[in-house]
C-alpha cells in the first residue's frame, strides 16, 4: 500500500514538471513581445529594450527557465507588471475567497449530486430517472454566468433575500461569510451537480449489472442494501474519480463565478491579469491551479486504497 | 429400476408447464415453453442443452431473478416444496432465497463482491435471515467454510475475493448458498469457468454436500462429461422445450429422441483412436522456445518476471496434428502466438524449412507469413465486422500479389470447400452463426496456402454439435492439403480425437510429450495423470469416435 | 466435404443510421441545432439590422421599443427593437441572431480541427510504441491545466480575434481526443481480426487504415459533438470575461458582457443571449448523448 502511494506520488512529478515547462514556454514563445506590451503603445525602442533587460528576456530561454523555476520553487513568482508587487503576496491575499467558494461548492455538490445519481440509477428507465437526467443535461448546458445572473435576479433583485456582491472574510464572522457565499456556491455547483449526478448514475447502473449483485439478490438481500452495500461500495471508486476530474471544470467555473459576483479571489485575479497582460501573475495563477488539480487527483488515487482492497498491494 | 430412491417422497421442486415470454423482436416468442420436471430431495437433476436452449432462464424463473421487464412468466408454476415461487410476493421471495433455495453461478471471479471480505459475504445470508449475534455468525461461517474444505478458514474468513483462486471462490459461493441448508440448490454452470482439476474437486464437493444435507440440486450444464459424472436424472432442453428426460442411464446410454442421440454422439470420446504415425516432411520445428514477460516496473524492488513459456521443443510434420494440452495459464496460447509470430519469443528458434523466423523483424518476416496461419477461439471477434466475408478472405492473397479476380475465384472455391455457399462472399460476418464464422476463418487461412495451421482453442466456444462438424472439417482439410496442424486446447476429449501427438503443458513447461494413444493410455507425468483423472465422465462417450 | 450447419440464421441488423435517426435525443437535439444553423445562415433575411450599428438616440431601451431612424439611403423608417437595445443603442435582436454565426463557426471549426489533430497524434501514440510514452506524458501535462484557464492564458498571448480564440479553445481539447483515439487503437489492435490481418501479411499502414481507423469514426463523431458544445460555451465565457472576440463583434458572450452594467434594470440583455446560448449548447449536448447511445457507448466521454 505504501508502495502504491509512493508510486502514485512519483508518477505525478513528471506531470507537474511538464505543466511547469508548458506554462513557462506558453508565455515566452508568444508572437507578441511582453516588453512591448508592458511598455505600451507609445514607448520608444530604447524603453522597450530597457524593460527587456530588466526582465531578463534577453537571456537564453533555458537560463530564463532555470531562473524562473528556481524562483517558483522558493515561492517567488516574480513581480506583477500591473500591481507592482510580489505575485506571491498577491496570491496570498486572494486565496481565501477562492478556497471558501470551492469548499462550500464541493460539499454542496456531493450532498446533492451523489444521492440524485443513486436515485436515478435505482429508478432506471422511469420518469424519475428521466427528470433527473433531463435536469442534468440542462445543468451543463447553461453557462455558469447565465445561471449566476438568473440567481441574482431571482434571489437578490426580485426577492431581495441575499446579498449579491463582495466577500466577507471568515475571520469577520462565519454568518456573513456564509451568507455571501450562498449564491456564488449555488451558481458554481449547478454544472458540477449535473455532471456528478450523471456519472454517479452511470457508475451505479454499471455495477448493478455485475454478477455479485445477482448473488446478493439470490441470498435474499433487500434492494436498499443491495444498492448501498454492494452497488455504491463498488461504484465509489469511479464516482470519486469523476469528482477528481471535474475539479478542472470547477476551477474554470471559479474564474467566471468570481467575475460575476466580484469576489476578490484568484479567479478574478486571473481575469484582471489577462486583461492587463500581467504575465508573471498569469503564469503563477495557472501554475497554482494546475498543481492544485494534479494534487487533488493524487489524493483521489490515494483514497482508492481505502475503497478498493484490490489496490492494496 | 431406479438407482436413487426418487419420486417416492414429495419433490423439493416441481416445475409445471412453465412458460416465459421473450421481449418482442427476439428470434422466438418464448424463452421457454411448457417446461415440466421434478427434483426430489437428495437428487441431482442436470438440465442440459446447447446455448439458447433456455436452461438458465428456467433457473432464474425459479429464483424469481428474471429481468423484470424483459422476461415474463406467462404460464405454469414452479413449486418449491409446494409453494409457487413465480407468484410469490417479492418479500416472500426474499425470505425463500438463501433459506429454502440457494444459487451458485458460472463465474466465481465476478460473482463475489470485490470490496467485501468473503466471510462477510457468507455471513450476509445469516444477517438477512437469522437473529444470530456477530460471534455466533462468525462461528457458523467458520463451520461452513470448514465443511466446504477451504484451507485455514480462520485466516481466509477475512480475505478479499481477489486473494482467492477460482476454485476457492466457488467454494465460498457454495458455502454462502448452503449455510442455511436450503432444500434446493440451483447451480448454473458452476464449473464451466474452472480448470478441469478444479472442476473435479468442485463436483465432488457439491455431491458430498448435497447428499449429506439432503439437498435437491438443479444443475445446469452443457457438458455431457459433467452430466455423466454427477446426474441422477437428466432433462434435455432445446430451443426452450424439454426434449427428453429420464435417469442418467436412460438418457446417456439409451436416448430416445433424435436430438439427444445427436448430442450424445457428438461428444468426443476420451479414448483416442489408433493412428498411423505420420512420416511426412518436417513442416515446423520449435527449439528451446521461451517467452518471458519481465515487468520491471519503476520502483518495484525486484522485477516481476512471468515465464509464460520455457524451453519448449517440438516439431510438426506435414499432414500431422500436434496437440498442446493444458489448463489456463499453462502457456499453450503463448506458444501458439510465438509460432504465429504475433509476439516475439524471448529465446529459441522457430524453424520453417531451415530458416529461423523467431526473431525476424516484420519486414523480413513477411514472406514466411503465408506459411503459418491461425484460427482463433472467438468466432465473433475473428472477422472484421465492417468488411464482407469475401474481403476478409481475399485480403491475404492480394497482399501477396494475387490479382483480385483470381483471389475472388479462389475464395469462392474455398467457401464451397468449408461447406458454405460461395454466394455468401458478399455478406457481412453478423449474418453468420458462430460455427459458420469459424468455417470462414478456416477458409481465410487456407487462402494463404499455408503449411501449418494453428487452431487456438478454435472449437472451444462452439456448441458440441457444431464443434463436431468443425473438427471434422479441420481433419478433412488436413488430409486434403497435407497440412501440419498445431491444435491448442484445454479439452482432453477433443485432443484425444484429433491429435496424432500431444504435448502436455503446465506453468509454461512441456511436462509430457508423446503419441496421443501412448499419453492417454499410460500417462507418465504426475500432472498428466491428475489431469486425466479429473476429466469428468471418463467412461462416457467411449462407444463413439470422430472420423 | 463438411456438412453445412443448420439453416443459416439471418441476423438482421438495422442500418446504424436508421437507429440513430430514431433516437429521441438525436431528433430533438438535432432539429434545434439544425434550426440554429439555418438562422445563422439566413441572419440577414430575418428582419435584422446591422448588428454593429450604433444609435445614440435609442440607448438602453426595453424590448418592443420603436424608433424612427434613417436607413442607408437617408430615408426615415420606423424600426421596432424586438428585444430592446444595449447601452450603445445597438439592436439586441439582430445581435443575438448574428451571434449564432460566431458561436456555430467557433463550435464547428474547433470540433473539426481538434478531432483531426487528435486523430493523427492518437494514431501515432497508439501504434508507435516508443513515441507513446513521450506523447502521452505531454498530453497528461496539457490535461493537467484546467481547460478554461488554458484557453484564457492562450488568448492572452496574441491579439484578440476569431483565429486566436479558435486556437485557444482547440489546444485544451486535443489531449482528450488523443486519449480517446489511442484507447480505441490499443483495444482494437488486440482484436483477433486485426491479428488475423497481421498473419496474412497486411502491411502496417493498410492495417491502420483498413481495420483500425474505421473503429474510431463513431466515437469521434460523438466526441466531436461534445467538443462543439463545449467550445461554444468556452467562447461565450471568454467573450463574457472580455478577453475573447473584440466587443463590437456580435457574439452571445459579448452581448452579455455588455449587458452586465445595467443588468438590474435591463435583465433581457443577458437573458436573451443566455437563452440562445443555453439552447444551442443543450441541443448539441443532446445530439451527442443520442449519438453516443446509438453509435458507441464505450469510449466517448464528455470531458
């Protein structure tokens, strides 16, 4: 088991390395010159050259990479072109809203999506199944921001139940923190719920066709226990895998949701950085999100060992 | 005169006039029609039939496990100790399952929940149907595990299914099915997925358990060897109907119906016919052939090495059939794939007319590809479903430069030769049955004009009647084309009838090699002896032989 | 001569396409998608105005507003703004109709390009063993960057415009297609009929094109449909965030981005393009679901 976990950890290292190289190259091999962008439209060639020199853009590409990755490993992502302060510091300020939003959303999603999927699978082919699946297709077809504005219109503008914009730090009171997160989390969870409910249904349905389900029925087991003890126990691994993979969608949704609700998180930072062509910040944020995604999926892999005895070798 | 006192007491199970309807659009209206038979206490009744005969549907109907929407009981009853299970409410059915009727299935590998300990899975029956405490349950589970002769129950009770062998898993299944001493045990092909030696043990166990516990057994099988081994009475089914039923002696020795006669006659005998030694030219020689799979994974302390085949030596002459016999994992298929050069052997030589092709790269191998052709086990995956049969047959000759017209003429000729209509060349594989597809595969192989034909379990997926026909075809083309045949099989009966010589493999090594008659009459190696001893119904089928 | 088996059973297989066209999801999704395509093509004939024309006197109007404007020849004409106007006085109805063009062009081009590139790389990865490891590690790395972030980063690199947006959306999709194609290739090459083709001496390129490639068609059609839906969504997101296609171009995302400011008073500026967008994506997703259920249930995945 320790061997398995170690192997999984080591297997993620090359992925992380490739991500780092890709993120670096992506912004260095662009047709446009970052120095010219920073300098603006009216800068003289001398000014641009000065900026190139300052950013080390005249060095060979390999050396630039070594310098950059060395900094990254020390937590130094360089200075933001736009905000004129350390990117690491910038990220530190923006971390809490994003983490809060993500955690609340994931909890909401698991509580809603998994039961929905199981119910649909159990009632396979009936109207219940069709309704759940219908909502599911609808769920991942409506863009996050449209969902966001619909919710704002209903709950904030028309009913005036919930606050719309801004974020309150958790240290300033859990109540206010949660209250301001309800709408964003609901917005973000719609796509996610749609996906996971659907995948849960598929996984459980697949398992329900297995021979051991027939065995359990032949023993006289009740349908509910067949569903929970045999079907869900075996479907847990694929469901968890899907949850891990959909984190990518969640991250994409975070960017949009924060933008809709002007939550001062990493997503909003990304959009602002892109609009300002603030490359050090873009690099750092993308690297951070990707690493988070890879690490979450590593955790999922490790979690398999508790769910499936066949993996414990 | 009946050997077993059946029919004297009230039957455990009485199936009366049972009819189950198939969903619309199926090839016939009913899965089973007007099925009637009885099973008495302590009696083993074998339901035997080819695929599609409706034997499994019968079992599922009794258990109330028919797929709800697709298969519906439209007439008749299944009386379990007088109580009709087809009309019982689902709650009552659940009470009956596990207590009065238990069931075991074909695939022990998938019939157990992989994420639950096996002890728990046996105890589940107690948990559902009794009020026993956890410690009492554990004791009962240990007792039944001992009764089904599982080694070291104290340890094994906490094992997961993947840690057990196929035979052990089937014992777990039997333990779970019998722990509450049901009156009826339904066994649906319980040994079909097992190797012959394990099969023999499981058959013995089932027999022992049922006679000690007075269990009536409904034993579903397609294998007449198994029938002759354990049946008290036999019910023969075809296309959803009972063709004939009677005691084992009656049905196997003196069948009345033409269909039963044909089935019984199609079972190859374990006694090989006398054969004249083949003195033809050497077609192929394998010297010290080895295939080693080294999974040297990153990080694992020692490389995991699987010796799939080791030091295998044999030769085949033109016009000769060499059989390689062995259980699963013996390496027989690895040898076949090496010879066909679908994989490269790790070591050794494969000599065709003096040339060693064992390690040739694909480019240099091409000229030799014509010489060796292979027919695979699964007729449903051996032909490209998107291409017509004709396209599949002419592909090879055209690869080697034969003009299309000529290749098609040859394909027509070959279709006739393998017993199919030449006009069927334009049809697609899905329009043919399994046996017909194997004939097409043989035609495709023959189109290349090979010297050696490898038949890798080529008749194992076929029903016994079709199997006999394809075997006959193989034997005929061997004679007609003076072919060397490498016949890979796990089926001793088939091997006995078709092979001139036999090599017995175990764990990648050839343990015994000799003429078929010698090996069958006086096996030398311990393993070969055990293998032959385990063959079910040894004395059955001795009266007939192929060709 | 061997005897012929019992009468050959006739296994009738309904033509695949007739099965597909009977599937309710395909019918429903397909018809809506078709209507969208027709609307996009016929945009100039659907009573629309120039979607980029600014009318300072008719800004921020509610649906149904009527105004008198001068046409190209200077004549005064009555114009009804069916869906109101935005803060520059542009006709929302016309912009939504023309927006279908951009969305569908992006969706379809991205799907075609991603499938084409993914197919080639996937075939190489599946058949050239020594390249497989390198290609797949690279694809893993690309897949590890969340789709939308990668697209956002890529559009930030070059001047905004349709080609840049298409490329930025294609790149994150390619690894998904590569994985799909590779898994089909790996599973098909184990099939006995492919091995039979090897033993009858079929050269590798022929083997790939004749026996392996046709098996990728069905899953790729399904995957392409899902990619199309996803691309339309991503394009709208990029436009909405203001980093996609330039704001004067009528895209659904741009209309909504423009409508953000006055959302509380004029929600229709977001609502109507939102409905159009959701309907398009829903239709294509349903088409994809239907195709998957009828063509190939095994390989294609939505992400």
